[in-house]
C-alpha cells in the first residue's frame, strides 16, 4: 500500500492526519508540498513547478490524501492514484466567495469534488458548501480528525492559573488578534488584568507586538511564536480561557484541543462553532468584531469561573466520545480500504 499526502506538513492539522493514518495502516506516508517563498511571484512560480512535477511523476499510488479542495485537492487530480481523498479545511474552501476569485475557486471545487472518491468534512457545517458545489453525498465522510487524548489530558479548572487566557491561531488578519488585545485593554481599564499567551506565527507578528506595547499591555501578553505541537498542552493546562475570534471558521481543531484540556472557550458566533458551544454553558459565543462584547464575556467568566465548571467538564466528555484520534483514524482508514476495494 503506497499513500501520498499533499499539503503543508508543518501544520498541526496535517501532522495529525498523516500520523493517524500511518498508525491505523501501519505504513509510512510519502509527502509532497509546494516550496515556500517570501514573495507572491515566487509562490506562483513554485506552484507551477509543483504542478509540472506531479504531471511528469511516473510513481503510482494506491491512495492520495490532499488538504483543501481549491489547492492541493486540485493538484491531487494529476497524481497517478487509484483512490483520491480530499479534506475541506474551512466552512468553504472557496474563500473569498465574491468576485472573480470566488468564481474561480468554486469552479476548482466543483471539478475536484466530481473527480475524487472521498471528501472529508470535519463537521456537518462544512457539508453545505460541498453540496452546493455538486459533491455527491455518498462521497462525504463527516467526522472530526480527533485528538490524541493521551497527550491532551484534562486539567480541572481549579488547577488553572487565575485570570489567564490562551490564543492558538496563526497571526494573520482573518483571526483578528487585534480585537483580543483591545478587549484586554478594556479589562485593564476596569482594573482586571488578564494575562494571555499567544501561540503561533504569521505576517502580523511584529505589528501585534507593537500594538500590545501601544496599548500598555505588553506585560500581560506573551508571544510564544510557532512551537512544536507536542509542547502545546502545557500552555493549555495553565490557561482558564481559550480565545478565538476569526471572521470565518471551519471545524476548529484548536477549539477541540482547548475543550479537551479544560479551557473555557470564548469564540465568535459562527455556524461552525454553534454545534459545539451552548452559549453561557460550556462557552460563550460573541459577535464578530464586537470588542466590548468580547471583553464583557471574558469579564463574566472571570467574575465567577466556578459557575461554568459543569460546562467545562461536559466539553471533555464530548471530546472523549466524538474526537478520539485513534478510533476516528481507524474508521477513516477502513473507509479508504472499502472504497478502494469497490473501484
């Protein structure tokens, strides 16, 4: 059995999928990805080079796995593979949805979903975009990748550091980190200091550090940069609150990691988050872009953390039931074999 993975292998999501299938199938997966570049022209050039490499590569595979229909999913159509599997990463991979870019990405998405054999939806909210672009319901497999529950161990609220938060999203505009800093400034003005660890890297790194200084909260914010994924749990164990306020969202593995380790989630009120968070019970849902509401939600939790202990415990039970990595990956691999046997 030869399996090829197409995607950015440094990403924790990708590593989870690769290692999970390797363990389930007792096989080593080959990987290919576009070489990085600091310039747009360089990235385009590298993408074309990658494309031609796939076309002229004579190697044959039993299964190809690809992340995101509108990039590596499209490239997977040119791999000599008996079975093609693609995973949609966001609520839709055709983002932005407007203009020529949106139309072009939807065209790519339609072609990919027509020609692949299995389409991963990490949650039901993703299936709407899949069906809108012509995906056959029979191809769609709805289930989260899951977490290594031996690594993401539950830490009771009583053992958390008081007035502490964590952010684990990459430092790009879509994740709106500035609004978290603004909320922290509002809380500080009310005499409530919230310490926050920000894990991740991205194009806004230096700008956000400067903003923290300008808002006089530098002493409260610890920018860790990109860290090895095995190091993440120790930061989650310390934090009371998990903050994530993106303007769009798929099914977030970061949210599941926080739920597993006993962090109370405060996230944006998006269709992808609503199935997992009951507002006021096991987390708070706040409007996109509403800094005062975000600050109010943080303050409400910090004023009485014990009131949410049952919701935090519920989160862990949900993760154990629905997001067990080994169980879910075994099911995925069995599905691949089943479809492959019927081709």
